[in-house]
């Protein structure tokens, strides 16, 4: 009775898609046996034929019912089948319950993975022409194959399709009787993956399965035909017979997929706002975090909640509250970037995900944008309603590296925002909150500094190493805050770049430097060039050329006395466009220097094409020239390269006599550094230049 205990296994096997379809279509066609020849499942017809109840047969061996003279042959057949599981047919005599002998022709189909055998039986007791009867049997099973409710394609070992059933021919527009000349490299129609990517034939999973004799289950593909997509569930299995490749089944799941998409939408989108819900958001977070990790960026997670929404809901009703929720969702969407994600968590709670943040300040700026959007009243049913929100901010990876942690920490920050008076944003990390507040304070003070002229220029001379005379100066911006004193450019320049204020500051620097040149010339100092640094954003801006030209004309300064300094990284970011802009600068008559040379990624091929006059070696090489042999070698090589291209070489950051001596030996032309002169005010620098050049007052 041990086989009776395994009957659920038989039921489980029969749940397989192909066998289940066969049973549904032809319920009285075959018996299921295990690898040893024991009956796992029998049809009512077969049981009646042997004059037994099905339960009297299931669990017993076919040998138990075989004629005495056929027992050995029957056992041998199944033993052989277990060792070499190929489709075969054989005949034997079975004995009915009434002891009557009947002749049966069996077609046995072993299924390797399931370890079962499909036994198609045929009573040929009264037939004499066994060959004829077997032909009829083959035709019957051909009919079964042809009329299965799924497409079937059989290939040879090279992937050429040698047989298809009627359903497959319908799917792929193959006419009955058409000579097949196709392989698994299906080219007539475009195939796509569930994510929408095309499937390229030679790299398809079916071709890999053919080459490696692998089984494929539950693979979905879409077939684009007549601008419509038919979705298939693919089952492919190797055929263990010589000259055969794969048996591939195509089950049309288009309707099921449409239903799943509708269910998925309901499961992953909020019905009121049509925004993604929490489940949808969590699904999207992992790839966003991975992308940020690869590029070293931050990801902001904002938890947003309406302030005092319960009062509105209770006093005005849920319909009124729903209208507010929809309008708030719209304003949040309009306040963030196009690629940011917004979801409704339920009630009056929203979550916004900010990918690709350069720093924590970016999250604060977007949070302020959302808060600002709520300052205007909502007009609902002719009534003006003011709604405030609170925002909690958590950042990946500093505040957590998984979605649950970040959402929890953003909620904690939101609670803190509520406790601090609402209508504000708060970072999860207190230290980070302080840093962001500091950055925003500097940003706000910079806007005031531009208006109140708190910026000033300092000037550092460049000294010719051979004459020991100054030949030029570099204009360096400084911020003298009335309360905080001198603020380093390293603090405010990056912020000005991020906010775009660098454009206004850059124009002021150009104007002030050229104005100083005019003043110095009026005081008798000539033939001293003025170098002005141009930021990457300003270099790309359309007003750069006109700004330079207008100020040169306004203050009547010789353009040849102006030198524009550009970093090599800003030039090489778009080298072709950079060359065009640089040529426009040269047409004005100004000179161009490449600043911080050696720290970027200049192409030597482009370097010779750039309309420049000098290279400035970055101070990091100069500071190490006395201790690092490689730095000295690099400086020497840059000097030779520059001179061969007809360029002068400037080294900045020289502070000691030893550094100056080594720079001279390396072929450097000009020195800029504390050794000769620190940055000075306009008046102090004018006095220095007059003294060094021997110009009397």
C-alpha cells in the first residue's frame, strides 16, 4: 500500500501544464505510471476494461496484471525504460478480474524530470492487423498534438523548427502545408522581454537552452504583431532523442497579463491621486540606491505630512479632505524635479524620493520649494483654504542603506519637525541639520553680499624668474562679511556654483579687475597683465564674451593686458565647444591660460589645438617638489611640453627658496606665491608694482 500513500504526488505531477491540458482534453486516453511500472493514476475507462475499481489498480505494478507468460517481458521493458528513458511501444497481455486475457499495445512516454511515464493503451485483442491499428493510434495522438490549446514547436539539434501544431501556426502566421524554413532565431516578428527590451535572436534564452540542453519554465515574452503585443508563457524542454533539439510550448497569457496589470495598478497605485503607493515606492528604491552607490551620490527621502489635516477632515467632511489631498499632491509634484518620485502613503502622508543628490543641501532646497508651494491658498468650492506641511529628511547612505531604515528615519525627522512648530523641514541627523543650515545661511548671506558689495578683490603678483620683476597679477575674490569677517573662497565658491550666483559674481569680478587695470595704468603701471578666473558655468554662459568686451571698451583697457584663466576640466568637459568659445576670447585680443594644469584630464591632442598662451602648474605639485621626485619630474615635463608648444609656464604656490630654485631648474617661467608676494589690496599691490618696477609716484 505504499504507493497509495504517494497518490498526492501523482496529483501534484498531474498539475503540470501539459499533462493537465491533455487530461482535460482527453480524459480517457492514458494511464500514469511511475519509473518502476507502478500505476500512479488510471482512467475510469481502463479500470472498467480490466473489471476493477481504480483504487484496486493504483499503487500496484503493471506486472501484477500481466499474463503469466508476459510478466518477465513486461518487467524487463520497464527496467530498460528506467535505464534508457526513451519513448517506446510494446505489447503485452493483461488479465481481467474475470480472468479474461486481453491484448494491449502500449505507447510509453517517459518524462525525465517528473519521473513518470505516460502509458497510452490500445485494446487490440480482436484486431489481427497490428500495424494498421498502430497507425490509427499514431494518427490519434497526432490529432491530440495538433489540437492542444497551446502552441507547440519541435526543433532539431540546430534549432530548426521541424514540426508545429495548429495553435503555433496560428500564432506565427504559418499556413497549413507551408514549408518550414525557420529556426529559433525568429526574425519575422519582434520579441520583447517583460521590461520592454528587445530580445536579440542569437542571445535568446531558447538558443542558450538548446546549446546547453536546459529546461526553461515560466519565461514570458511578448510578440509584436500588427502593432499589438501577444504575451506568451514559454515552456521548453530538451527532447532526449537523436537529431532532436527542443520541444517548446507557447501558452497565450495576454488576457491574464492584462488582468495582472490592472490588479498591479490597483495594488501599487493610490486610487485618489493616481500616485504610486508605499509598495510601489519600496520596489523602486533598491535600484535607486544601487545607482547612487555606484556614482557616489546621495538619495534624499522626504516624509511629508499635512499639518492639522484631521481638523479639516472632521469639520468639512472626507470629500472636502480628498480634494485637498489631490491638490497638495499636484503642488508637490510641481515643486520637485521631473525625475524625483512622489508617492502617497495613505491619509495625508506623502513620501518623496530625490535621486542623484550631490550634497545634503540639494535636499533642503527641494524641501523649501515644497514648503513655498503651500504658502498660496487652495481654492475649493469658491473658498480659500491655507494648508501647511511638515517635512522630515533622511539621506542614503548616511542615515540608512535600506528602504525600511530610511523611511523610518525620515518619519522620525518628520515627528521632530512637528514638535518644533510644524511648517518646516528637519534632517534626521542633528549634525547634518547644522551643516545644511550653515550652507543655507551662507547662501542667503551671499545674496545680500552681492547687493551690498561685500565682495572685494585681492591681487597676487606673478614674478619672472629670470628678471625677478613682476609681469602680471591674478585677481582673487574675497568676501569680507561685516559680522563674520573674512570668509574663505573654498566655502562660498562651491555654493555659488551650485546656486548659479557664480554668474553674477563672475561678471562683477571681470568688471572690477578691468576697472583696477584702468586705475593702475592711470597711476603709471603698464605692461602688467591681469589674470581673471572664469568658472565652468560662466565659461559656458552666452554672456561671457559680451561681458568681457563691454568692460574692456568701458574702461578703455588694452585687451592684450587681460588674461582669462580656465581650469582644464572645464575646457575638456566639451572640448569642441570650449575651443570655439576660446577662439572668441582670443578675437577680442585677450590671452588665455589653463589653470590647475595636471589635475584634470587634458588630451594632449586637444592641447595643441587650444588657443592658449600659458599653462599654470597646480600648487599641489609645487608644494611637493622638494620631497617628491615624481612631482619634480612632472613639472619638468610640463615645462618642456609647454615650451615646445610656444607657451609660457606659471607655477603657483611657491613659498620657499628651495621650491623656487627647483622650479627654475625645471624650466618654469613665472612664479606666483607667498615667497615673492601674498595677495594684496589694490592700493598695496599698486605700491608693490611701482616699487619692483622702479616707477616713481
